[in-house]
């Protein structure tokens, strides 16, 4: 049977370490890391997710700054808020919850965030730093995936990694992170020809395709590691439903290690958001001391 990579346990340990480091930063410098979360509209899923982020932010001792704007908010109004947050020394991280209403250009909004406060890691400057291996803030879900992999991989050099999914949020960044560890990386997607044969060559499979149970057991070679980023609601013939990943978890008994869904990658995303906020605050203090 494979090792089950417990994302909840690993995220909890990371959050405890972050809380310790936040206390030390406050004690040493008087700086309290601050995370500003901007929610536009009343999307139910977004409201739940933002509430979880705020709860976790407070739990590790950071300042939580919430801006809940009406769905009628204009692009100009949101841009003005972002510029205000960019200039606010008490704000070290800015997160704009997606999706945004149709009258707002999400790319324009994300590009306006100060790259040093871009704790989602979506700004072109941070994307460029990731691709060139020169630091910056890394998107939270790929960062979480790497922390999960680190619990079962001691030496990445020369391993074959297959990434299924080419999104800017997960697929492309995780490919860059694996390349930095000197893996040989193949990026694929659900339209890739003979995808199963490509996946069978992999020592590490990261699947983020948004397709329920796409990766079957016979796609995965014995001893491979599967990181399942997908979260889908699968509707069953009897009318019930259940949450499943992008991999057929029950068919992976021959794998070395797998992440469950739920309880695998999901808990790591918010933990890494907090980690990025702490990093942004720490780097702000360091740059101020140099100046």
C-alpha cells in the first residue's frame, strides 16, 4: 500500500512554525505581518474561502485586513483600493479573491498589486523570478505541492516528473519548481496524445487537470509518487455524489506515495499563503534595515 501524504498534518506543522516565527518577528522588530484580503461580491464559495483565510491568519498571530466590496464595484474603484494597500506599511500581503465580477479585468487588477506584496505569486514579476530561479513569491498551491513532495523525496536529481495541466496557477509553476530541483519535467494536459504512456514513465506525477479520476491505476508505474491537485464532485448513478481528485485514488495501491482528496494538497494552500505573507514581511524588514 502507498504512503498517504497527510496534507492536514503537514499544514498544521507549518502553521505552528509560522506562528512561532511571527511572534519572533514581532518581538525582535515590532512588526506584525498584515494580510489584506479583498472580496468583491457575494459568491458563496469565495465567502467561505475568505473566511477560512481570515481565521487562519488570525490564528498564527498576523493582522487580518478585510475589504468586502459590493458586486457593483467598478474597476477604477478596485484599482484605487489596490494602490492604497500598496502604499500601506501595515500591509505586507495583498490577496484579491477570484473570480471578480465581469466589469472588472482580473489581470489588470492582479498586475497592479505590488510584486513584493503579491502573496498569491501571480504578478508577472514573480512569475519571471520563478522561471529564472531568482526568488520572488511562489504561487501557494505549487509551493504546497513541493512541501508535500519533500516529505517523501530525498533527492530529486534526475527523476522524471510529469505534470498534467498547464495552468498559470499550478501546472506551469510546479514544472518550474521541479526543474529547479533538477528533475526532468514533461508538461502535459488532457489533450496530450497518448497521455497514459507518458505518465507511465514518471517517477513523480502531479495532476491538476480538473478532470475526475483522469489518472487511472495502470497509468502509474510501481513506486511512483502521485500529487493530486484536483478536487471534483463526482455524481453517482444513485443520485448521490462524492468529492474525488484527478487520480483514481483506489487504484494506486502500487504507488510509493499519494495525496488523498480531500486532505492532501488543499490544506497546504492556505498554509503557504501565510508562509508567503511572513516572507514578504520579513523581506520588507530586511530591506528597510539595509536602506
